[in-house]
C-alpha cells in the first residue's frame, strides 16, 4: 500500500504557545488522515531571511520548546541547519533530524562543513532541499557529501527553483528536475514541499496532487495554528484543519499489479515508435552530411542562421498544430541543430 509520509509544522517556531498549539492540532487532525504517515514536526528555529530586519528565528532559545513537543506529543522535530554550530546545539539537545535549506545546498563548501559535523553521529536523518537554482548535479552532490560521512538516512526535498518570476508560483516547480533526480537516485526517497513552491496556500493542494501522482515518498507542508499572525511565510501556511482537508481530498495512486496487459501493449508500441525515430534521425543525419559536402564544394558557410530560422518556424508551427509543448520542441530543435553543425564540421 502507498502510504505517503507527512512532515508538517510551522515555517518558524515563534513562541511556546504557537508551537505547542500547532503540534497539538496537527496530532488531533492527523487521526483523521490515516492515508498519510506523520513523520516529523517541521520547526524552523534559524531562519534564512532576505531582509535582515525580519524575524530570523528564536535560535537556541527554541530548543526547550522542541523538547516539550517531544514529551507532550511524542513528535520528533526536524530543524533547518545552516551552520556547524546549529548541528552541535541540536545534537546536544537530542534533536537528530535536520534539513538543509535551498540557500545552503547551493554552497558545496558549507554542505561539506555540515556533513563533516554529522560524521560518526548515529541515528541522524538529513533532508536535503534542492538548491535554489535548477542544478541537479549540485543537489545530488550535496546528498553525496552526507553519504560520504556515513549518513544513510537521507531524504531529498523538492521545493522549486528561484531563477525567474513565475506568474503563479513563488518558486518554479520544473518537474523534470525531480523526475531526473528519481532516475539518478531511485533509492533516496523524494518529498515535495508545496508550501515553498507555491508561496500561497491556494495552490498547495494542486502541487501536492502532482507530486503524489508521480509517487513521491511524501510531503512537507508548512502548518501554523494561526497563519495570519505568522512571523514568516504567512501567505503559504495553512492551519492543521486545512491540512487535514487537503490530505483527505488528495487522490493516491495504487502500486498494485493492475493494467498489466494494456501497459505491455502500449510499451511495445512505444518501442516500435522509438525504433522508427532512431531510423528517421539517422536518415536526417545522412542528409545533413550530403548538405555539408555541397557547402564544402561551393565554399559556403556551415552555419546559416536564416535557413535554420525557416526550419525552426516550420517545426514550431507543426508542433502548435499538433498541440505539442513548444518548450519541448524548442529544446529538441536546439539539440538537433547543434548536432547537425557538428556533423558538418566532421565531428559528432
Ligand atoms: C523553510 O523550509 O522554511 C525554508 C526556508 O525553506 P527553503 O530552504 O526551501 O526556502
Ligand atoms: Mn518557510
């Protein structure tokens, strides 16, 4: 059975009252969501903020609050760590679940320092958010740095990418990156953080559903007893009741062995189509070589932007008529063009 993990809790611990109230309500409403397994209470105590005058977390002062959450609700807290001292403080207090934030994952020196601080510690769990920029290798590299220090209980967290304005989301999801991540590291469970992708509570459900449709291992959702008074990320936090309503409405895929025959037929068809695609590509490349010979014979330039523009606009028009995603075709065309030029230069 597919029972996704849930990590929920406030963006930041703001006071004992806020943190305990939120934990208590989460515990209450999770009883109504047996389809999810509650794993950790997320609780930011050191907050990476753009504006230095904004609330930067309670820091070490929040540790006794997290300990109370453990004794009163038997919930393990999960804390963002960005400095070796953060890890040392947590370990002294018996907190053994950390997450590495998106602004830290971008920096291999810092990730290395954090991973070394964890070396030799038993029973740690580390969640590694994707870097703010869409760089799969950087994300995987951060994970490997922890693995090299003997940490084996690792989760990856997809929280979107912050490279340009998006009309709807705070961070662009770029689903192809977590999909490639799953292909590259299938044994690392991948979680989705819809709160930081969306930046607004309105879209959390739709992003969570997309992640579950891709069989993510679970979700991390910012949850606050009174979001409108939150000191950070107020727009994207939801109450524990709202969380329970979202969880109830999510549709979970099955991992049962169903639809096997239809799938086999369609997969065979895809194999045939792929074979034809390779054959067509080969024919195209052979034709490119003939063109190269003629250009060489008449001393014509290999790169002819006007001609390529014509090819490109024809393609994009076909794609539009066939309702194929423009970005996909554009990327395919760019690869095709580079490879054609390389063929004409005599190297592939
Ligand atoms: C957070 O989880 O509160 C946070 C700051 O996340 P991110 O690193 O994804 O921005
Ligand atoms: Mn946040």
